[in-house]
């Protein structure tokens, strides 16, 4: 599903964010991406979502090569990827419901069908009672869960989560990881970046460890 | 079906956005409306004058005024000779008595004429030429002028020509006005949309991240431009119609004095529709320029 082959990413100015990174993630696999901050975790996720392009090497997502992908083909690729951001990137000019509705509006869903799906997604993350609330009125954990609801509402094949438990205390983290587990069980491919070792201990899975942009071999839990 | 639904959703959202900022929306619509009402008003004025001109002079004529004291046989001979000319279609004789009567019937001067000791008007031939182009008219006019029997020959199309030249000037002025103010409309929309894009930067970035295509992102802005232009057109229509109504009220008093039924014609249905279509299109165009200029600058990081 996700295949990196000798990927280098150099930013303008010469900073080498990723060096010779190669790995494979099969369909339905749940994989952690670990490493200190600045190790290249975010860059790697950005390559998967075609937010950045590799300087060299190949990034294959569901058969699409990100290095050569046409600008017009990116939206279709992203619709199949659920993105969960550390800073949530919620829109504060609309309700929680409308935030989750956005991906379905983009894919042009029928309104009634879309409403059903939005409520199902909100239910899944335990926010069904808060659908009318403005995201700004939600707690940090709730905002993170709302972000997850938005990522999963269009039922993508791949979920990318950038430090999803970064600012949360242990209870909230477990809650969110339980949600991820349930997606893993229904066959969604998950790539979760984290620097939180306790997460790995409590919910063990394969881990890719980055150190200064280099993938450490044999790192797995 | 899906596309229609998407467009309806965008339309709804755009209307809501217009509604949420009533002050700014109203201001923009008024500015656009005023800008458009100037050329539209000028156009209406021109059209009315043009219609007046064409109703007065459907076919150009030459009036030939005769020396006083011509006898009937002499007149008949002249008429025959004129009718024999292959360039003349028809000749109408207006006797000086008939001319006086006509003049008396028209308003304003009847009292004056009653005081005259004798009829000052000459016998007149009104000549309708076969040819109507300016050159041929001029040639016929020259020929008639050389006839000794005629006191004065007058080409009645002369003032029409002057009016036409004036109308041309008016048309050109209107066209210049329309062009510059259309550019203003595009500029206004361009700027409105630019500000909107800047304030909605986060939203654009997020929608790009979750897979919105460029056309999806562009659509609400284009709709906004279209609607703003369209409502501006409606404002212009209202302004022009109200002005015409007011002007026609006082114009009626004036034209009555001149025994004319001249009035400014209201905007016809096709003209109104053309105005709406044009203003909407210009708004759309301004939005399109703005979007293509600014949207690509917003890429998720």
C-alpha cells in the first residue's frame, strides 16, 4: 500500500530531512513511526500525502508515484487518505458536524447519505452529542477526536496520524489509540507518528524508527 | 445530478456568505450598481433620441420653396418636370395656404400668425428622392439648386446628418464609459475576492489537504463574483428605471409645450436581461482573475 524506495528529501537550503529511506507497508497494516522531533517523521508523512515530493527515490501510494504525480491527480489521491494532524486543522467558522461533513461535500455526496455518515463517524469517536458545538468549544482531546472523525468519514484506505496523542494525557491517548485499533481491525492501513514510548508499550505494533532522517534497521516492537 | 447538487450547495453557501456580511455586500452592490447605471443610463438616453430621430426622418426629403406669384399652369408644369426626373420618386405640393393652416394648427405660434397682415409662406414642393445615399442626395440637391424657378432648395437630411454625428459621438462616449466602468467592476470584484481568499486561507488549505480539487475550491469564489455582479446589475437596473420614471414625469411637462410626445423609453426586457447577464459575467470574470492569481499561492505545508 505504501512503498518507499531509496527516498531522499532535501529542502531548499540543504537540510537533508530523509536519507535513503526504504520500507513497505502492506494493506491493512498498522505501523508506528517513531523518532525524536526533527528526525523526519512529519516529512515522511507529507510525502505519503503528496504535500511534498521526494528529491529522489520513489514513493508509491496505492500504485501512484508521488514523485511524478500530476497536480490534477493529487486531490483524488488525498481523498483516499485520512489525515490526522497534531494541530487538528479544524475550521472554527462552522459546527463540529459541518467540519466532518467537509470531505463528503468535496466528494459530492447526497446530503441525506452524507448526514448519516457524519453521525456514524461522530458516534465512532464519541462526539455524537456535540455535533452542533463549535470546535473551539471542545477540549483538546475532543478536538483531536473530531479531527479523526473528519479523517475517517469518507472511509479512506489509509490513515495518517501525525503525533495524534502529542498534547494529550494518558487517558485521552488510550481512547484515541483504541479508536485506531478498531480501524485497524476493519482493514484500514494506519501510519501513526509518535515520540511517546508508552503508546508503543501499551499498543504494540511494528515501528519504523527514524534518526536524523535515516531509517534504523530492525526497529520493531 | 451530482454536479447540479454540488452547484446548488455552493450557491446556497454563497448566498449565506453574502447574507452574513450585509454591510460589505450592500456597499459593493451599490458601488457596482452606480458604476453600471452610468453607461446604461446613457444608452437609454441615446436609444430614445435615436428613435425620435428615425421617426422624424424615415426618408430624407428635399424641400423646394418657390418664388411668390406662380400661377397654377406654371406650377403644374414644374411638378411634371420634377416627376419626370428619374432620381425622384414622388413630389408633393404644399400650397402656401395649406402651409399656413398647418402652421396655425401647431402650438405656440398660432397667435403670432393671426397677427400677420399677409401669408409670408411660399408654395413648396416636397420631393421624395428614389436614392437615399448621401452622395446621390447631394447631387440631386445641386441640380435642383440650379433651377431658376426655385427661390430656395433645402436638403432636409442635413440636420439629421448633424444629429447622426452627435449620436455617434454619444455612442462612442457611452462605449468608453461602459468599457472603463466594466473594468472598474472587474477590479472591485478582483479585490473583494482577494480579501476573501486571504481571510479564508486556513479553510482553503484544509480543503486542499482533504482532497478538494482546484475547481471545487474555485467554485464558491466564482459564484460570489457572479452573484455580486448580478445584484450590482439589478441595482443599476433599479437606479436607471427610477431615474427614467422621475425624468419622464418632468419631461412630460416640457414636451407638452413643444407638442411632442417624446419620452425616455424604459429598459426593454432583452436590454434588461443583457444587462444582468453582462454584469454577472463581469463579476465572474473579476473573481476568476482573482482566484487564478491568488489561489495557487496557498499550498498546504
